[in-house]
């Protein structure tokens, strides 16, 4: 059952009061979230701009028995394993996934672990993580979680190119989100990449549960690989609530496999030819930081003759001509841009700004044929609305190739070791209409970049 509620995004109390009268789950956290919501809005308003009118949030309830797994999502772990994550309100349900290639016939089983967290008066359900495999590439598997409830299915990523990614940031859980997800689901893809800001729970923990249920049809059927945004922080040190507590429990990514010590940044290979690096905009990134040192080490391991494509995702954009969130990615850019340039990263995806913007290849604020293409894709459809205003006089305006304040998502289809096709699909249309597209050539196949002479000259 889905309940739609009209929200006034800049009113501190009204959204909560409406939710409390519409859902018992929010009533349970009532007084707690009044305080937290007021704090969050006070912080947000200080750096906000004028956004369009009310957004409509979509709440998704669990209508099945407590024992039934919910909020099921999967993520790739290594070349041939998948992590199945799910939540149960019944703590007696085991962390166990049965799976097989025929519906209803499970010839394999794997056991995992579970955790839960508390956030002021809220206690999460039992959060299960089960790693299954080895699995065959490009193959549909049917699975059941905890030995009870519905059967799900997913398709594993291909072992070699081509591969198609869906890319979307700042998703939230509004009617715009529903539209974006519907467009994503209209055509097949292999993996979803999300550069931060998932649920927009903003300390209202039941909204994490609602988000998990909303995306389940999509996230249970294709691997969703995510990194964190500012809306995942949810830190309240005065109340002893550490940053990222909900995100880290609910969205465990394969960081150990890439020798990262934090769920907030990691990398992985997919399709045998693509190395994807997920960076954290809201954890330390300076030269002395663990993330910086890990990035240096991770990039050093990338053999472009084996993985010709190198893609980076982060949340706060390094290049941005929108009036929203100006300069918020600048410190991180100054700290890490040279690393990405020397490694010949092909594309940097960001979110945070609720619009779409594509830049040319850039290094250090100038067009550079050996730099990454920068793309902001923070237009998934959250309750804060769109970032409507681009500054035509911005110092980066001449580098900005395409920009539009509309909700939508992107597709990156990597054809082979040299060619890839990028497209941006706007939600405004009843069909997923391509509003921007581009053919890309991997920098690993560009002689002037590959031999390093150009990069060294310009650093
Ligand atoms: Fe953000």
C-alpha cells in the first residue's frame, strides 16, 4: 500500500504532523523526529536556494507478516558473488539465502550475518547480509531470504563487455522518484550506480524502511552499487549518534574486497574491463587521510590494458555551474583531482545538485583532452525539488556542454575497450526520452594520454 502525502519542504513541523496522522510508524517516533527535523531544516535552510513548490513524498508500508523479508537489495561482491541484504521485523528469522537457476528450486544455500542499530528512540529491524556464490555471469538466479516469504530474482553482471549501467543520484522517495524508477525499469540494464543521497530520511529512521520497500522491485533484481551523500550523514554527536549509522548498517558495500577500511569508499571491477571507484565526499580526503592513501593504492593496481575503463563516483560535484551547492566540492577537487588525472579516469559522476549537467574533459579548471568527463546526475527525484538556476557567467560555463534542471537518469553503455555511449533520459516525457547523449572513447586507448607525456607536462 502506498500513501502519498503533500509536503511543504520548507516547513519544519507540517510534514511530520501529516506523516504522524497517516502512519503509525511515524507516530512512534513523533517527538524524537520533531527535534531532529527542526535541527536538520535549520542547517539546510542556511545554504539553500529557492526551490519550486511542494513535493509529494511516497511512503511504502510493509503489508506482509513480520517474518517476511523486506527491503531486499543486492550488490556485487567480487567477480562472481552477490551480497543479498534484507530486513525482518521478526528477530528469529535466520540470515540465510537459498538460491538456484530455476524458480522454486534452490540447490544452493548460504548463511550470513545480521545486525541492528538504534537511533534515539528508533530500533531498526534485523538487518541481514548474506554473500552468495560463486555465480555464473549474465545469469538469472532465483532466491528466497530467511527461508520464508517471497521469491526474488536477479541477473548477474556479464563477465565481459558490453555492459550497461543505469546511473542516478539523489533519489529520495517522491512521486518523481517513482517516475525515475519506472523509466529505469522500462529497459534492461546490468547494474545501477548511485552517487549518494538515497532515502532523504534525514534522521527520520522509518523513512529508511519506506525507501527500502519502494526500491525493492529494482534493487532486488539488479546489483545496486552506491556511495554516500550528505543526507546519509545523520550525525548527532550530542545524542551519541555517530555519522552514517543507518547507511552503514543498511547499505554494506564490498569495501573489504578492495582493501578499504571503510564502507564510505571502495572500488570494484565489473565485466572484466571496468574499474569503478566510489569515493566519499563526507569523510576525510586530504593527503594524510586514509581515503587518500587508499585511493593512491587502488589506482596503482589498475592495469588499463586489462580494465580499459576507469569510472569514479562521488557526491559533491567538483565542477558545477548551477547556483546550488557552489564550491562545496572544491576542497576535495584540490586534494584529489591530480590523482584522477594521472590515472586517466574516463568519467566522474557526481550528485548533490538536483539537475543534470555534462562538462567536457577537464583538468584543473581548463579543457583537457586527457581529463575526465564530469557529469552531475543528482536529478533522481527527491523532496527538495530541482536546482533550477544555472549561472551563465560562472567561470566553468565555457566547459559546460549541456545542463538542464529536470528529473531523470543516465545510461552508460560500454560497448568495448574503446567505445561507450552515454545518454541522459529526462522524466518529463511519458517515454524515457534521450535529451543528451555522447559517444566516449576510453583514455586508455588515447595515445597522447596513455604514454603519459601530456599528463606530466600539464601537472
Ligand atoms: Fe546531497
